[in-house]
């Protein structure tokens, strides 16, 4: 792990490993990305593992460009590295 989020670019931040292809969908040994806690939580609050696959969100570029992630990334980039916002799961994810 490093101290720079590969999605939003903030540093220094504590990062977690995000499997670009969900482990549940066969991604255990596939590429991963080091993401800050805020970005990682945001992905999983908006999308189920099935969504990640069907929407093709298995690359950093696809995540950055998605209409629901892009505004969050623009916002979080302006926040101090210590900021970890409270993130609630979307109804879509909660009801899945």
C-alpha cells in the first residue's frame, strides 16, 4: 500500500486495497488499486459487485468517468487528506 489514492489523487492518505474486479466475481488474483477510505467506501455505497461488473467499472478510468462517481471525486479532491466523510449506502445497494 502507498499513501496516495489512485482514484482521487489525495496524499498522504491511508489506503485500502480495492479489487477492480470483485473477488466474488473471480477477481481475487486480478488487478487491484490502492484507494483512500473515502473513495473505497463511496464505490461500495453506490454499486453492488454485480453493478461493478455490468457497468464495466473494473478500471480506475471507468470509475473516474462514471456519472455517479465523478462529482464525488471532484469534491473529495478539494478536501484535506484527513477528511473521511460519512458515507451512506444508496437505497439501491441497501436493497440488493
